[in-house]
C-alpha cells in the first residue's frame, strides 16, 4: 500500500476556495483558524501547491472530511528521536478511535522540516474537549511528565510542541 501524502498551504479563504473548485477530483479540505486559512491536500500522488508543507501519513484512521473541528499537535522531533517517536505512534493503543465525535487521525512525518503533526478531526470542539477529559486520553498520556514519559526525552524534542486548531470550511 502506498503511503498517503498530506500537503498544506496557507492563503485567503477566497483563493483557497477557488483552488478547490478548480480541482474537484482532489481531496482538498479548507480549514479556518483564528487568523488564517489552510488548505489540506491528501493524495497518493503529487502536490498541486507551489510551495507546500509536505508530510507522509505513517499512521492513520478514519476518513478526513470537510466538516468538523481539527486539532494539529505540532511536535518538533530531532533526527535521532524520529525512530522512537514513530514507533510509539505506530504501536499506540488506538483508543481515540472509540471516542464519541471522533472522525479521523493522521500522524504525519515531515518531509521538509522537523515538525511532526498529529492531526485529529472531531465532529465539534466539545467532542475534542470530552476526549481530553476521558479515560482513554489519560491512558494515552499516563507517563507524560514522568521520567518514563516520552516528553521527558529532551534529546528527542529540541523545542516545545504547539497546538493549532481549525474549523472545517465547506461553504464560502
């Protein structure tokens, strides 16, 4: 099976919407953030974008759709930390998939930077917040902040991770 690629580019909502209309056979999902618009292109082929951020989805579940609430956990990972980080995600429990309101997850390996992205899609922000307060979230993050926790591996994470949130935009 060929690994899916995810390409991302920023632009005005109007420009990104026009790009979607010009490429109806492609999986192009427009997302709106607090101060930006993002177009996500999921494909097994090449990108349509001139200068995108480039990723491979090395772990995935569910089908990305144009509706819902999207959370991008952006995690800088050192070169030597990549195998351990990827192993952890390839062998995750998969409990998130059972959560009410869950739609999809993509764990993205960067092709042109050191920032991995764990992209989750939810029916709405309330579903995401419910998951953050769930037993499965606690189980997935139980070692966080402890010496055994992956977050304690300072050589693996050269700088702090950060979260970006978007809402799916189907109509202009």
